[in-house]
């Protein structure tokens, strides 16, 4: 006989899921109601409004996809592209590669513009690709590369896409709620995010938003969207603005309670305040980590406050350190991914997890484990360095 | 400012979601852990085992898809089919039509075998289609048509598919946990279900299972699966049996806690006991509903105990009755769907909602509302008729 599962209580400082606010866990467990219940439809309308506020957009086509961020990515590509379309993808980490997979599986062609992992997307190379490919339908880029911790200037990239009459597509899985993101101001045509990063919600949903220009492309497709489940022309009969909502698929009711609550919390804090909090905790974290003698992969200018790729000396056994943190401190940090596997840790300070307590815990726990591994580190000095940032 | 959402407490007797066991809501709200946490991987292994027990299968490729039942359907078709394949679909309601949409969006051809809505799938017509289409790759059918309440004999249908060297695909969204379903015994090659029906879990996941024959077809595809998110050749690096699990997408951690708990509850009750309970409550419900003078759409032999399509006199205003039940009794029943919209109600007795309290509530509430609408009904006689079934 298998028994009920009672998870250990962790501190989640990996690349996501991040620590979930207890208010959100409580919201998640509220009684399930029908996906066509008038009370639920009202909550859907509120969620849409809250998402528009979080994305800083007035896009009518704004909603959460009923599946994780990867499905949000697929929603964007599969709805915007038709067979034979060409898309410029700026890749500087794992998720640009996933975009390529998505584009190709739509029967479209991916034109790759590659940058080093850990660097920001090179604006000049992107513009050159736009110039070289006047028939490209879209330019796609990742705002916050979760695999490396690098921020790219999607505002400038989307402006360039518009200049060359291209749609712009932005992956904001790790950026929404953590750093400045302006969907309307930057002219982003299609964007997708995740719930388990800086929104501190449980994983499983993917907020998306489309400009009117992108929505028109979807409405006027020649071929059907290859995914029935993700076909926005159908989904909008349920999520659209009409008073009458038609069944498409059964919405993940309780997960949507949780997303609503996470967005209420974000609204209470204020978007700018949330960005500021992420920046402050990051500064304190950097002070501590650098005092421990560790290095950041990404240059300061393009470093994400919410996702810190930290490299470690060759002498250190990656797996043993992470296991010690998990077993002795119930603290999860992330391993490297793709090209950076085995050479970096990815330490998240996302959403609810971006707080002083976690910063100090991580510095002192990691410092102690590294000391036990034989590295000459001054843990109390590192903790003091972080503390000093808060005091200043 | 938008505030936290507190849903009304409903009794859910529609076509799903059904009432969720409070144990499952509590499990849902347990602290989130990482999707690669060793404790979580162990829970995944248990979930797989519990799903195998619920499906009565030893299929290695058994797991929950990280999205609702419609995505489970899409997982099956998109992984098994390649462009140009032909699939026989036996349709006797809405969900056969959705299968057709899925098949066509895979670039495959759907050969439709149509039966009346509310009837069971005609075995002879299905065999004729198999005979007429020797090149068909698969035969697909719905075990429990949620749009009509009809059960089809998928055991016989899958046997026929095997005889004609076809893969068999079964929609078990509304049947799993509610009526007899034997994946191995019946030779089902691919099956998908939902969590929000007879498992009484929250909506958002879709358990699937594939025979070794079907798994081989997926492994040996010539073309890539058109959905990256649903590509089982990739997903299995995360859900597969290897000790080392690779990240594919971020699993919906808390929803998976809930599914695990719902399967633990099913194991505690025993699968056969759960089927028996659904049958008993259905019998009591029928006695009450027929005493109210209402008729069932589906012949007794093929009637689903968990989803009751009940027709009502033309004089009755469908929407007004359902609104009265919702407002005065906080009771949700379902409207008709597709061809049956406006002429039937779909009343679910699924999973945790299949209990004596709900049966008696529904008969007495519906009876009272119908009386207020001017129908000559004897509510106490109807309640007594249902009670008598329990007493016998």
C-alpha cells in the first residue's frame, strides 16, 4: 500500500519553482467550482485584468494558458506561424534552442543568431539578421535566460523588429514580476511567461499576451493551428470578453485561484516595488557570494537579479555540494543546464523567495558546505557583507 | 484594487469537475518542492505505480500529462500519428468529433464511423470500417461519452482493432475510476483520462498509458512529434524509469501531489468497490429521477452510472432551472453539449460526488425547482424511491 505523500519543507532557490507564498498555497486549496460557474468567470475576468497590469499592457488577448511555460512558448509559435514561415531567433542559452525546436515543429524555418551563453543578445547581429531576411515573419528572443542568468534588451530588439516589419516574440518566463518588463511601451507582439518564477505561484500555468497586430495574424490564418488544445481561436471562446463563455477544455480551476492570488499579492506590493526588492536582495547576495570568492557568470550590466549563475572552482564536486545543501539545510539551488551543466550553480531569488532571510541562509549554508569541501572561505565575513548592503 | 477570490462552496454534479475530496485539496496545498527533488521523484514513481493499478495495466509508459484531458487526447494522437496516416474514429458524441480535429491537425486522415448521440458505438459498423480500410493505423473510440452519458464496449472494439492489425485508442476521461476499465485485459494500446471526473481530483492533469506496441511506434517515428511540449520521446527523459531524470518542462508539482492523493484514496477504497459505489448511487438516482417523471437519454444497458443525461419537457426553461439550482441550492448540474444542448441536463455522480447525500440533494432540489416551474412532480415520493434503493 502506498501512503499519502508529505513533502519535505524546502527553501527553493533554484531556477524555479521558487518558494510559494503560503497565501497562494491556501488559495490553491479553496473548494473547486465549475469552470463555467458565474463566480469563476468573474474571477477569470479579474485575472485577465491583473495580468494586463503585470505585463503593463492593454492587450485584449491576455490570459493564462492551462499548462506550464513550455506550453506557453508553444502557444505563441503554433498560433503565429504557418508552414513555410521564417523566424529569426536570437539564442544565448537553452531557451532560444527550445524556440528553434518549436519553430521547426510548426513546419517553419528558424534563422539562428547565436550569442555566447551568459552574454546578452547582440543588438547589431540581430539587426543584421533582420536586414538579411526581409521575409522573416517574426523575431524571437528571451528576456531573462533562465539557463545563464543573462538579461537581454528586448525593448530595443522589439523596436528593431517593428522597424523591419516583423512580429516580435518574447520569452518572459523568468522576468515577469522580477525586472522591468513593458509589453506596450516596448511594442512586444507576443509574450509568454510562467507562474513558478517571480510570481511565486505553483508551476503549471503560462500567462500569455498578444498585441492586436499579432491577434489579427492569428484570426486571419490560412491553416488551422496544429494544436487543438492551444488554438487561441478556440480558447478565446472561453477566455474572451463575451459574456457568454463556451466550453473549450476544462480549466485548471484551483491553479487559477492560485494565479489570481499571486497577482493580487503583486498588485498589493506594486510592480515597481517588486522590481526594487529583487534588485536589493540581489545586491546583498552578490556582496556575500563575492566575499566567498565565487564569481558570477554574467557581466554586471546584464545580470538578472532573480537568477544568479555562479561558477565554482574545478576542485568542487557540484553534486556533492547541492546534495549537502539539500540534506543539511533543506535548501535547493539549481544545477547548470545545457552548455553550463557541471560548471555553474543557478541560484534563484525569485518572487517570494527574494528576501533577506533566504539571502543570508544561502550565503551561510553554501559557505559552510564549501568550507567543509576544503575551500578557504570566510563565512561570517560574507554574511556581514550581505548584511551591510541591507543596512546601507 | 482587486481582492483575494473566495469561491462559493458548491456541490458539483455536472460533467466535471466533480466534488473534490477535502483530503485532495489539503494535499494540493502542501509546500511546493522542486521537480527534480529526490523526494518528488519518489512520489512520481509512486504515482506511476498507482496509475498502473487504476488502469489495470503493467504498461511502462504510464504517466500523467501536465495539462488537462484535452491535452491527453492530443498527446496520444500527436505521438502516434504521422502525416498521411489514416485513423478510424467511432463517433457517438462531442468527443469523437474532437478526436477528428486532433487527427486532422496531425496531417492525418480521419475515417468517421458515426452513431447516434446517446447510443453506444455499433460494433458491426466499426468492424466493417476496419475491413474496408486495411491501411488504417488505428481505431479510436470513447469509452464513456461525457456529452451523452453512453458507455461503449471498448473491450470488444479494441479486440477487433487488434484482429485487423490496428492500434486501439481509447478516451477514458470520464470512465477511469467510475466503471470497469481493463487496459491490459482489453488490449488497449493508448488511453488517456482526466483527473476531474471519477478520480475526484482537481482539473489540470491527464493520465495516459501506452502498450509496448504503441510505445514502439512512438520510438520509431520517422518525423518528430509536432508538439515539443507533448513529445513523449522527450517527456520520458523526465518520467521514465531511469534513476537519472532530466528536465523537460517544469512539472505542475502541487497538482501532482493532488493526483497522488486521489490515487491513494482509490487504492484504499479498492477499484472494484469504487465501481460498485458508482453503480449503487446511480441506481438510487435513477429511481428518484424516474419517479419525478424525467427520462434518461441512454438505454439502460449502455448508461453510464457516473454521467446521467436526463431529458426534460419542452415547457421547462433549461437555463432558469440550472440557475435556480445554483443560486438556491449551490448545486451545479451540467447543460447539454453539442447536438444535445438545450434538451438535456448532464448530471454527474462522479468519484467523491457519487454519494447518497448528493443523490438525495439533487432529487429533492431538482424536484422542488421543477414544481416551482409548474411541473406536477411528487418530490417526497421521488426521494423515497431513491432511499428505497439504498435500503434494499
